[in-house]
C-alpha cells in the first residue's frame, strides 16, 4: 500500500470529502455573503475566483496540510536552485532560468547558465530585427516574409498557440505558418502557397533527428531546391534550434543561424528558449520579452507568496481534491476568448505528459489516480455541445473558465454577451435548478400535471458542479506569460504531491522507438515481420497497398 494514501493528511481529507458530499454550494453562498471574497486571489494580473468549489475552510486547511506533508515548498526550491530533480534522466529542470530577470546567477553543476541564456536571447533579438527590417534577405535579394516553422510536441504547440493567442500584437510584415504532423498533406499544403525566394524555414529539434520534424524539413528542402534554390542558398533560407550543430551544418544551415538548446529544458517547457523564436518573429522581440517577463512574475509569486495565497498551489490542490477524493477523471478548460482557443491543447500536453505516471519515487507502484484528462474548447461553442454533460451528467468534471475583461478592437455588445455567458455558466453549474423551480417555470403553459411533473424532472439541474474563474484585464503578452507559468507550476505542485517525476516522458519515448522499428519493416520488405500478429497484419496490408 502506498504511503501517501496511508498518511494522516490523506486520511483527514477522505473524512472531509465524506462529510461535505451531501452538502450543496448553493446553501453555502446563501449562508455566507462573503464567500467569494474569502476564496479569491489576485496576482500577476490574474484574478482567481475559486469560491464555486466543493470546499470550506476546513478542506482548504486539510489540502494545505497535504502540500506541507509532501514538502511542496522544499521541492519547489530545489527546482529553482538547479538541483537534479528529474532523477530518471539525471537532469536539472530550469525552464525558469530562461525567464530569469533577477540578475542573479542560476547554477547547474557548478556552472552559471545565465550568460549563455542571455547571449541566446540577444541573438534571437538581433535575428528578429534583421528579418523585420528586411536586412536578412533570401538568395535573390528579396525580403523573407513567409516563415515556415517546423517542429512537433512542445516545439510546435508552444509557438503556435502563443502566437495565435496574441494575434492583436502580430507584426504585420511577416506571415508565419506552423507544421508538425508527419502527414504529408500538411507540409505540402503550406508550401504550395509560398514563393521559395521569400520563405524562411525554422526547424526546431534538439537532436536534429526527430522523425516528424526531420522529414518535414527534408520535404521543405526538396521543395526549395526544385523551385530554383541551390544547396549553397539553404544558408540564407533555413535556420534551426538544435544542440546538434554537426547535423545542422551538414544539412546546409549556417552555424551562425543555429540557436542552442539545453538538456535542462524539457520540450513542453521550451517556448521560453530559442524554440520561442517563431513567437518573436510573429510578435516582435519586445512582445516576446514581455511574455517572458509575465512568466518571471509568476515564478516570483510561486516562490514568495504564502501557500494560502499562492495561485499555482491553490489550483493544484483543488485538482488533487477532485482527482483523488471525488473520482474526477478529467478537467475541462474553457477560454471565453477566441484567440485563446488553443490553450486547452497546450495545457493538455503540459499536464498529461508530465503527470500521467504510475510510479512514485524510485520504483513504487502508486495506488491513486494522477494526471486527469485535460480537454476543452472556446467558450460559447461548448455551451451548445459538451456543456450538457457537465451540467447533467453523472461524472464530476471540474472546469476552469477564462475571460479577459477587455478585448482590443471589439465592440462592447459582443464582449458583454461573451462575459454574460461565461458568468452564467459558472452560476448554473454551481446552483443548478431544483425540481420545484423547474416545475414553477412550467406554470401557465397548458400542460397536464403529469406532463408538467415529467418535464420538470428533465429540466432539473443538480448543480454543485465545481469551477474556477480566471479573469485578466486583457490578454497581452505579459499576462499570457503569467497564465502559462501558472499552469506549469500547478502541474509541478501536483506532481510533487503525488510523488511522480513530472519531467520525464518514457511513454512518449516508447512510441517513438516502436514507430521507427515499424517504419523499417514497412520500407524494407526483406525485414522479417516478427512483431505481434496484429501489428504484422497491419504492416503487411500497408506494404500491399504501396505495391499497387
């Protein structure tokens, strides 16, 4: 039996969950008009209202005791200090160093990494300014205005989703296109629209061997050469973010156009590194820097704020509360802002790749749930589809609602309607609708009493469905940086409580290895089919299709 589930704090929380399971949030709000004030936090331009949760003061004290028992603060400080907390890969975890504006050194194995970090940022700024000013030209002398960014996972999701979220801040001189999927349809569709003389390809792969990224880059290279460029011209049109300088230069990329990566930055945290170069190209470097500054402010808040007023800790504890004591298997993110619509997909990788684990410590099999399914989509669209399940389904699905209070260049009517839907949904989830209220609403509609009662049952909403509401003045680069860092640290805290290593991803690695083995068998028909019967049959069928 796992020691966590036998611990005093865990046992206390089990008792508290049983105690409040028959209570209703609607009554709590009626009994305490100041409940919203008690369960709200403001920090780093973000306001969190977590009063519509299945909690009281005792529950919060119990959750904070759990965080203390699991040494969350100690583990947090170890991360920021550059200690080797990714123990399975023997690496430090220092994406926070990439947005460190303190002026203080950050040590990794006795070496201060900040000079190299700052030098890389200077190199990024200079390159972006040269592209935007038209100084860095293509081989025919034309400005490079079409930027194709090729990556996968964090090397794709971070740059793409952050760029989309900040559309009002786009630099107007360039167009940026993102490609990740190895499905050839995507890269061919993107390249078909472009003039190779004005195209810059940004390839992001730490190893320069990532299968999908390398294949898409080779396809882009083939397209460029067939369109009239030469091997020598590649130096003007291709750059990369990689630690494999040898492979990049052999490809034809000029060494001065190779931007470094470090082992202590995981892929899903890499947008703060040179992987974020597409964001800087899309927004301008100063806006990209503001993104880093917002994340740094959240880092400081996470390190300095007391636990009961600490945004990442509170959100993490609420997630643990529902996952482990109410059996919630998923968590939905609902941005009420069109440009933020990709954010759930970003957090999906961040959370599920980090904490979707079954081993705690060195080798202990866990007997509790970790890493809920993260999903969601933009605001009012969901109200006309999956919100039905959240309102009346039998599964508990905690929700995070997000709304900017102001949106640049949008009329007040649209935004007021958006806000009213956001707030109305959280209210409906919390208070629900009783049978008596539904029955009263049907008065005067000419229904028989039997029909009226039957319909009232269908229109009854249980309520008591938990949600957080995150508000921000507007989604500018700095606020977005803080929001991303908030979810990063939330995931870290939950991993610390569950005792898992949030910074490896062996499940991802296994899929890559087996995929490469299968590719060898597909492409080389002399390779023996020595996998399981199902995989062998699938490979054989695909081989036959290629032969037709």
